[in-house]
C-alpha cells in the first residue's frame, strides 16, 4: 500500500490508501472531504505522488466513479511522470494555501505545486476539429498565444493571445507554440488562479522531454499518457488534480 499525505488549512494531515492494481478502491477521509467539498462531488481524480518534497520522479494515477457516493476505481495502471526540477511545494488551490510544514510555491522556484486543483482546459497544437476532444474545453495553440508570468501584468497566470488582447501590458511570457513540442498536448492547472503575484504561474500537465528530465514547475509525462489523459477527462465529472508527497 502507498500511504499518501494530504493537507488543508487549517493544518490537516489525513491519509488515504490506494493500491497499485487497477480496480482498487480509494476513499478520501470524511474530514478531508469536508475541507475540500470538491473531493466529495468529483467523479474523476488525477493523483500525482512523489517520494519527497525534493524528488523529481512521480507516479500518476487516474481514478473514476459513477456517482459521488461510490468508491473510486483506478481507470488504468499508474504511469511514470516528472515534476519540477526542485520537486514539489505547496501551491494555492482547492485546499486553500499552505500549512506550515513543507516549502511554499513561488514564481521561478522550479517546483510543481502540491495540493488539490481544478483543471481549466486542455490545449494542443492541433485544430479543434483534429484534436477530437469533445468532453473537455480545448484551446488550439497558435503562434501568438503566450503564458504570462509577469507579476505586474493584469494577465498574470493566464494564457493570452498577444495578437488580440486589448491593453497588452506584460513584459515576460512564454510562447506556447514551442519548437520542442512539449506543449503539443497539455492541461491548464488552476493553481493560484485568483491570482496572487509572485506565488507561481502557468502550471500545466504536459509532455515530458524524457523520463529523466525535470520541468520548470509543471508535471510532465510521456506523450501517449498525456493524450490518453486529456481524452479521458469529462468536464461534467468535475475532475480534480491532487499532487502530494507520499510517506
């Protein structure tokens, strides 16, 4: 059994068990569901776990259920993933902000956010008609779409089309149409979505460069697993992403 730690505000540490075998049950504790009501209602869950705050290798598992009162069933066997080059740090999401234990996510810290998060939309280089993503919002990436990381911009922590944005005010951003293809398929994570300047921006699930390469703060996986994930997601099932440190 892999014992997983969760935390909420005020400081709440609870454990939930999940077996590696497909079809295993997973049930968040009742207290955790009260603190994060989205966990009580969602019918799809992505669980990313690492061996420690500074660890880069991760395991990604997908769970689903038919009704909110049902037990979780693993959708398919867990796959390998990687997180930020410096590991994980508490982000801002459905769980609130962060407890005293563990590092706190900051802009440019090379850490992926730990916690519970909604997923905003899928994105990719393919046109919507070619992507065939019908159950989740999809954004086709064009040469002018940028991920804004300028803490002084009103568009901080958003994907914006520089060609059509009125009042473009950012001086720092990432061009999403990357030549290396890492964003050919991906998902926008609603981390620090309010947002608070300097506490981390433009967090995605996306394709990795390799199983031995870390990210600058996102969670990455093999192309085939990323593609499987975004076609599995269903907006009507209110999917939630959990990224946590295992014991």
